[in-house]
C-alpha cells in the first residue's frame, strides 16, 4: 500500500441450578534445564531444577519440552520443520520423602483447543520412580516421555501456543506451554514481529503493520486494524489507539510520526497520528495520563478510493457517522515491551500438598522464556488463584530477574480442595496445582478450571445445571469482547474441557457473563463428538476450518442471552446485532 501522510434457540437454561454457578459455583513443575548422555552403561540425564522447596516432605513434578528424546534441555519454541516434540516428566522427592512410583498421563492440546494424539517414547509407559531433588542426574526409570510428530503431518499447520497437561491419576497437576511458529516469524526482526503479534494476541485484527518513507525522506510507520468497537469514543477504541501507537513505537524507533488507522469501511479509515516522541513520553509516564496525551493525537479520515485525506471535511464525516463525543480513558496501560515475545511460562509450586491450616506455605517459581528460547528479564508476571480450595499468593504482581525468574509465596487457606496457581506474562500462562487438606470433593470441576486457566481462560465456576446431572456448565469471564472471533476460542476450549472431564453428561454449556446478564453457549455430546471427528480426520486446513465453522454455527444458533434469574432476553443474533454489529 502506498499513501502520503500528513505531517502534522434456544437452550432454555432455565434449569434451576444454572445461576448457582455464580454464587457457589506438590506435584508441580520446576524446570529441567539440561541433559547429558552418560558414557557409562544406561542413560542418565542431568537434573538442574531450582532448589526452592519448603521444609515439608513431599513431591514435585518436573517437566520439560525438547525435540530430542535423549536431551531434556528446555525448549520454549519450535518451528514446523522439527520432526517431533517431546514432553518430559519426572517427579522428585523433597526433604527426605520416601521413594515412590507415580503414573502420569500427558496430553497435548493444540492452539485451537482440540486434544492431539501422542505416543510414548520407546519403553516409557507413564510410570516414573521418584528420585531426590538434590540428585545430580536421573535415569530412564525416572522419566516418562510422550511426543507428537510434527514435520510432514497436520500438526505442522497448528501454529501458535500449545498447552500440555500433566495428570496424576484423575487429577490435573500442571499445565505447561510451548510455541509452534513459522521459522520466518521466529527469525524476523524481533521488535517488529513481537509488537505486531502483541496486537494480534490482544484480540485486534491487524491488516497491515509497516514502516515507509515519505515524500520528504522522513520515515513514518502505520498500522491498519479493524476497529475493536463501533463506538468511536469508547474506552475500547482508545485502548486500541494507544496499543497501536505503542506497538509502532516499539517496532520502528526511527519513524518520526506514527499512524493508527481503524478501517470503518473498505473506503474510509479513521486516522489517529502523533509524533513519536510524544508517544514515547506517554509510554514513559508511570501514570499513563491519557487526558494529557490525547491533546497530542490528531485525527483525520483517509479515503482509499480517492487516495487522500478528507482534511477539513473529516470532522463532518465523523460527526455524521459517530456523533460528537469525548474519548474515554483506556482501561489498561498500553502494550508492554514484552507483549508478544513470550514463548513459554513455566510454573513450579513446591510442595504440591498442604494442610488446610491457614498458615502453611508453598514456593511458586516462574521462568519466562522468549520465542528464541532465551530467559526474559524484567517481564511482568501476574499471579492468580482459582479452584475449590483457597489461599493467597504474594506478591500478586512482580517482575523477572536477570535470569528470567520470579518468585512468589502461596499461603494456604482453611478450605479443603484444589487450588490452581496461574502465572501470566505477556499474554502467556503457565500453572501448577496445590492439593489443600483432603483435596477436592469435585475433581472434574477443578480439572476443568485448571485446564482452562492453563490455556489463559478465566474460568471461575463449574457445575451441573440439573439434578439429573445431564447438563454441565463452566463460567468463563471474557473482558471487553467486541466480536464473535473473541468468543469462539474460549467456547471451543470450554466445551472441550467439559467433554474431557464429564463424559457422562449429555449437554455442555459455556456461560459468559456480559454486563449484568449471561450468554449461554450449549452443545450436545453428539454435536461435539461429530465436530471432533471431523476436525481430527480433516486432511486440509480448509476442511478443518469448515468443521469448526459448522460446529460453531450450531452452537451460536442455539445460544441465548438471559438475565441472572434465567429468563431469556433474546437469542444470540439479536444480542450481537444490538450490542455490536451484525456479522
């Protein structure tokens, strides 16, 4: 693109227990960093896991990802030409705990939310013998490796953030992640690639993101996106503007002027532009004073058909189509420097079992890696907890040190159950699980929450909607969604987590709160299983996409918008057309 720039049906959810979900409703993972093959008989692997554990005897699950079944050096990101990806699991004994055996199940989940078949490596069966945490090495009897084939298989097309879930018995213990991405994506200019990806990860639809030279020889940079909101003055719009400007500043430090275009129609785009130094001042401001920065942002309308700006007529165009108004403050700071560059987040919780005494503690260690498999210093890490147990984690927000590590402390509550501790950095999550007291009375529900939290979804409640226990639902909180695409992935992930853990149910429902009411997205077991079969047997990406579209068409067609008492307000189509735009 060349352009010269300015200077200046309803499921009647009406089942009695539906809204009770809103009112009611350590085996963890220090990293395995490197591996060596012993010259002696048998095989040994080096154990370099961090020695951060509590004083109580217990066990900690360690995992790693690699492309070599003989080398457990942790890999955060892979390219599609890798032959296979191996998930390693061992369990260490903390503080004199007895040697035991654990049977571990490892499950790979693709970025689209569907489980992917995997295989055990050679003689591995999933049964591992524990070994002391301070041991220098471990052997084949201590490890279970499960792998997926990649190069030359449909898995090579499933680029994005993968999740690997680790279970002991029926309980999800930890969720790890790695990135599968095109070699050109991982190898491209780090700043530009990361910032553009950060915009996509934030839910924006990016059409073009680049730098160019103007008539006077000065560099400028611009991004074209579809608007996050049809309300030009909403906080979502201002968030998109500042995020776009921040991404451009991070990517193109030599550009003097930065432009964010929001495509209103194929012909017209609303242009927001500012001097790069003014953008930098805003980014450096710890308070991110948007009121002050707003006076530095200029606005015009670009006419693609005429190839120029409306100039003095732009105000009339904006008033006619959007009315007059004041731009609202963005709800959060602009994209951080590390957004989009994170390849993996690993969480270690030690120990994995605590008494429900209100005082016992577990150490939570986080390691953040970029998409080039390097530790990320100064990366912000946010901790959250969920599940049937309770407790607190402090600090809730911290930053990684020069080695890409951050530490927090979980203090247990007094309620028996299961607690998932999730760490998020740059939109990527990792999690570990702590058993509190006697453990969970509803392990499937806690498993659903653990699985979804590990995939970056804010799942809060799980439960049956009827006394016959045929319909089960999960509540997923989704902030600031403005289009169907932002709903599709959480719905697929939620329905998948329910299907995996509630095989006896006949209907699955994802519940999404919106304002003071609730959206209900149902699917029957038969509908889900048909979609899964079509997806896993598809021989082309187009066929796979068509299977998803067919399934989501059914789900959205049956979806309803209800109040908190379960009374239907409208179908999903009417809700969407009223609150957003048709599509």
